[in-house]
C-alpha cells in the first residue's frame, strides 16, 4: 500500500516509493529506495522535503496510536530496530536479503548511467560534476551499510557495451568497502570511493575494441593499455577541484610492489596507500569479470591466485581485502565434503571460512540436484567446505550455476 508520510515520521526500514518534492529540495538521485540505516534517515530529515510516499508492502509501516492516528516514531536506533521487528510485513522480513540485492541492483544500474554521463562530459572537455560523484559514493556507502555483500557481488555482472562504466562502479564499491575494513577515516573512505569511480577515466579516449579474426573483440595491445593512467591523470589535473589523492590513484593503480608496474615503476611504499588499495580492487574486478575475449575467473580462485602472487600486491592490504569480500566471496563455487557443489550466497563475518551456500550440483552423479540453502556455520548443517590445495576455477567449467538470489 502506498502512503503519504511526513518526513518527521520516517524510520529505518521504510521503503520510499517517491520523494515528494523538487530535486532542489534534496540530494538524492534516486526517487525510490529502502531507508536501510540511520545515515540515510538523517539525510532525509536534513533535507527540505516535507513528505514522501512509502510502500508498506516493501518496508515498515507507520505506527498507529490507539485512536488510529499516526504516531511519531522514536528515531533512536534501538526503537527503530523494534519498529522494524514488530511492524514489518512478514514477507518483507522474509525477503530482506532479496530486497538488499534489489536495492543494490538499482544503485548499480543508476550509477553506471551516471558514470557514463560523467565520462562522456569529460571526453568533451567539461568539468567533472563532483556533487554527482559525491552522491554516487554516498549511495554505495549506504548500500554497504545495509548488506555488505550485495553491491560488491552484483557489481561483477557487466554488459559488454558498458564494461568501462560498470568496472568503474565496481572498483568504487570495492574501494569503499575495503577502506571501511581498514578503519580509515570517513574522509579517506570517501576519497577511496571517488578514486575508484574515476581511476579509469583515461580510457574514454581509447578506440573501441577492434574485432579479431572470428569477429569478436580482442584484447587491446599492451602499449595502448599503458597509456590510460597518464591520460586520465591529465584529465583530472585540469580540474583543480579534484583531490590530489584521486589523481594519484588514477596515475598509479597499475603500479606493483616489486616495481614492475606502470607507468612510473614505483615500488613498495613509494606507492600511496589508496593506489595500493586500487591495484588490488582493480585487478580483482578485472579478473572476475567476463569480457568478449576472456571468461572471468571464479572469485575464490582469483583470491587464491592473488595470495600466491609474489611481489605484486601489498600483502597487508590484500589481507584486509580478503576480510572484506570473504575467503569465499559471494558468487564463488565451492566443493563440499559430501561430493556436492555450493554457490556462496552470503557471508558469516565471524566465520569467514564457513559461508552460507546454495547447494545445486552433485559431483558424484555429475548432474544438477534440487537446490537447498545451507549455512555452513551451523553445527548440524551436515556439510562443510572440502579442503583443497588449489581451488578449481569452476567459472570455466560450464556448470548450470543458479543465481545468487532467486
């Protein structure tokens, strides 16, 4: 049911269907979203909006007094949590994970279009709209607050004709999440997200991928790839409002700890912290993403390869990155002790080696089986991860993998 509600009566858990005002009255770029946390609630309360439309089928309803008039909800976190527990519709509670993925998908779709517009304007020589960039990073931070895995796992899904923009959004989400894991100050968390969004802006002037002999695009030559950091840094330096830290990440996100990166062959701590973070986030997203000329690696397999690499990445930062996405990231396929395969659909933050999986395939019988959800952290779950010396790259196997969320 759609209801018109004063902003003063909003609380965490409500789903905003429409913002009741001009775009000049608020800083939201989406008109519908879940109020997932106190930060987003406070942002609404500080706006010039007087009322919004909420959808009670997708979130919390307004509390009613004994006389039937709407009451003013207590905005303290504990009270907001109580309202969510006692007044959310049963189906909304049951599908909270689905809602988190739907919300993340909406953010990603909108962000990719916004980044496409930003890059197009930069290509024409226009200044970058920093207010738009700030809004995109804030929306990602809000989504990560509500469900840390939804945004980063869905961001791996990319359309071939939007790869550059989707990759930029994905790296921004990973950078923001990693910065939080590392407990960086809020200012640096925001800078990390901005740097992720703009790190590949130097590619806007590159020619489109050329077709190979069989008519499909082929990977661009290395000399062309090596030009985009300097080109991007030049674009950003032309705008004095762009923070120097963001320019530095654009220039040095391909540097490596052993000095074998580019363009300046920096080594070790000569590479700034944000650039060392970007090197990891950029590589992980590139390797887990499918391109016309290469199928993406399985996320767990990618982490295994990164951890085994010598001299490429800052191992302390890489350790924080593993804690961020999980030892078996959402979307990974893992072998279980009872000769079954499971798709990782959620993390247990305190038990990263024991995620929640959707079991879907029997290795013994070599065919799909009825899907069932198993939390490997539960003592009586009847299953566990099969220890292996080297993860299998299941992404190359052609298995009928189900979606992360139904």
